[in-house]
C-alpha cells in the first residue's frame, strides 16, 4: 500500500522549491550536538534508505527543487554505494532539472576520493564540512573523531575531486579555547580559501552531554569572551573578503548558501527523514524522531509526522522578521512592530538601510535577544 500523496492530505500549493533530507547516522555522537542522530547499522540502513525514497514519492507531484540539502547526523557516513542508491533514487522520483544548489554535509573522517567523485557525478555541487577547530585538543573536547591534519587532507580531497563550492564549519566559545587559538583557526581556514565559512558560537542544548555538564557546574559559559570572539570573527573574515550575510555565515561573492537563505526568507520547504521539519504555507509538521518508527510508519503507509500545526499568519510574519533581521538584507514592512523597531534603533541596535532596517554591530552581538522581540 503506497503512502498517500501530498495533495491528498493538504491543500495543493504552488511547486515547492526547497528540499531537506535528514540522514541520522553518525560515526560518533558528539557531546554538544542536539540534532537527532544515532550510530549506523548496516542492517537497518538499507531499510531507512528505502523508506526515505518512498517518502519522497508522496511529494513528487509538488516538488521541483531549486535547492537540496542533505544534513544530519552525518550524510557522508553512508558508503559510496549507499549514497549512489539514495541520490540516484531521488533523481528517479523527483524532477531535478531546476536544481542550482545541492549541499551535502560531510565529516572529515568520512571523506574519500571515491566518495567525493561519486557525489560530484551525482549532481552534488556544494559540500559543507564540519572542521569545527584546527586544534587537536579542542577537537577532543568536542568529541570529534577527526584530527586537524585529517581535516586538511579531506579538504584537499574535495577540491581534487572537483568540488567547486565548499563550506567549512567552525565553532568558537569551546571550553578552554583562547583568543589565540580561535584566531589561528580562522587564519588557517582562510589560507585554504573555502567559498563559504560558517562560524557558530557553542551553545549548551538540552539533551546533550555538554548541557548535563553545565548543570553540574563542570562547564561555565563566558558571554564576554564569546562576544569578543564573535567580534574577532567579523573582523578577521571581513578583512579576508568574506561577507557576513547572516549572523553566523560568511561567503565569497555569489557563494551564499541558497538553501539556508530560503529558510531565512520563509520560503516553503519539505523535509524527508526522521526528525525533519517541513513548512508549506500555513502548515508545519515534523517527522517522528525515531528511525525505526519512521521506517515502520512508511512501510505501513502511516503518517510519518508526530507533530502538526497550522501557523497563524501573524506568527509566520513574526518569524520572517526574526530570521530576516539576522541577514545582511535586513527587514522592511514592519507593520505592527514599528514601535519595537524604534526602540531598537534608539538603543543602537538597528540602523536604516534603504526602505528597511539592518542590525548594527552592537545589534549583531545580541541578535538572538532581538529576535525574541518579534516571536
């Protein structure tokens, strides 16, 4: 019995142009990561891949993706034959001619020349690799399975395989990290000349080992240090020619992540796989965060979502403003929030640009708190 097609249980929208696929398998669960993930198992991986392809079929009539993003977990934890099966299967089920950006996240420990070449051949044209740090001691603190040297080799492999658009993820605010270590990580990253750099401040998310250690007093955030490291990031990457087009994202001209920009501008998107979110019009849903149950539901032709809601238009607009304000484009047409905008301007957090508003440098330091003004 096939899964119900998308149009059978919701109003048929215009074509959806953005697709996310969540691959939950990881070689090791990092102590700071709150995304749904689990250790890989050869016996259940094929069942998962079959289920994801079956789930994709129910959206086939409304999907014409311009951007695709494979996240996790660690998508590159899949073997080359498994990736060929999954990506090739999606091509058979979904209309792909309009795809301009196809991103796949990779862990440096799972990069090989064979795998990288296969991905390029299948149409993946953007790789996001989680380096996190170029200091081996800090990598151990983060529980990463790769070394700094391995990350350097993996980057060279990606370039040798023909990956023309590569993002490197970095983390600052790691316990014990010094300003000198962070500057060295930024400079080593710049020396590789990636097309895009994501630099995130470590957060202590619930359901992580780091959060438990925070509660026990074993770890202590340092907001002043983190702010200083963030300012250093903006300065060093800006001087190197990377434009900060979103609070945590910097890119060479024309290399901004189009998929993430779709999220930040409140475009419709569909998510495949366990724990994946989807938002289409005023409908939002989240797949069950359990791979075995996800596979069972797909095979039983049951709804894969364990959460659905209808988003009030006012809330959707508030979310649009909160996300857009984090970008270099800023916001316009603030409507009922004009009073809040003027208060933020008076506090030195916003400045006018064209017909809208953008964060000042001071505003970027408290962007999360400002976003709460709207949502």
